[in-house]
């Protein structure tokens, strides 16, 4: 049965959160496997299928606005990867039929306020609620901070218009529209949890390798 996220023992002080940005293509082949040995690694959405992660954070099991009858087999790169998912599909509080926790299985879930999508961030109240926003990355950031990580390194949160090679593209707005929410969440979490959140790029300087 699904278990609240607060039952997780905790993350390491160093946490890596991997998004789906195209900069992931420019790291050396051994980069992501070696991260797995350095700290807690969290993959956002389908990222955990391609890179070894300890946890996979999602707001939907797969197709949005559709809750499956059975827990999907994701085929994680790390077969021991554990799922953490929002209580409601897409983080949107609507009907009981669209509650992710209707699905039986061994995974963690988090309570949250209604997802405001493009209208801003619905800030949580209390200790148990986790942020949901347009980007699932912000939920992963909040979980890492709440579970004790003090240095949170974002990888592949490029906020551009594409994903890394082989990642399934989903319909929706350009990722650049997420940037203001990500910046606001970063500031909120650093103040609340006294942690540091940084974004890593694989380039010298700020330009992408041609």
C-alpha cells in the first residue's frame, strides 16, 4: 500500500536531482553512474528509466489525467529505485477517480495543495505538504530539502525547449515558462531549510558546446 513520504529514512546531505534537459547529453558516460555512489540521486519523471537513481519523483504514473488500475512497471535503470508520487494526478485536486493513491502497490506519496499550473505556486502549509507546480522538479527539490539534504545539485534543469536524446517528449509549454516558479521555490526552500540549491552545467563558461 502507498506510504506517506515522511516514512522515508532520509536523504544524504548531498543530493543530486536529475531533470530531462539536453545538457545531460554532454556529460561523460561515467558521470551519472558515479553520482550514485556520492549521495542520494533523484530522477524526475522518466529520467529514472535512463539513469541510476535511488528515488523517482512524479506527479503522474504515465499519461496525464489517467490513473492506471495497476502500478506500472517502469523498468528503472536501478531496479531498487523507489517511487514518490503526488497524492493527486498532475498535482491537481479534482475527483477521487484521479487520486494516484487509488493504485495499490509499494511506493511513497506526498500530500499537497492544488497545482496552480501557470498562475504561481500554491505554498504548502504544515510539515507534511510538498510543493507542486508546473515542473515536477520543484516537488523533488522540496522533498530533498525536507528529507535532510543540505546541498542539492540540480542537473539537466535547463529550462530550455528540449529534452536529452531518447527522452519521450510530452506536449505542453516551453520549459522556459517554468523558470520563475523554480527560482521562487529555490529561494523558499533555502530560507526554510537552511540548505543550498545549485544548478550544474557540463560546460566551461555559460555557452553550450557546439
